[in-house]
């Protein structure tokens, strides 16, 4: 999904979901939540937050890879 100038993370996620992309809404929401917390929190990003981001990214990658594999054959 190409980014558009001025896109927020929420804008991009909304377009991904509305385009029928095979990505789970819950994994995107979790990833966006940890991003917002890291971006706007006044506390330090801790290992728990890093692990949440890694977990969400791994799941997102698995979902996107499964779609590519399925389309190819």
C-alpha cells in the first residue's frame, strides 16, 4: 500500500483495511498502539514495548508473506 504525503499511521492502516488487504485488524491496532505509546509517552521505551512491536511486526510479516505465497501458487 503506497503512502501518501501527509499520511498518519492511522490513515495508512485505515486504507490497508478498507482495501481488503489480508492483514488482521488486531495486529495493526496493536502495532499502532505501541507506536503511539513510544512516540508520545514521556517515559522510556522499555523491553516490554520493544517485544510488543517485534511480535506485531513478525505477525504482520507472516500474514503478508502468506498472501504473497498464496497468490504465486
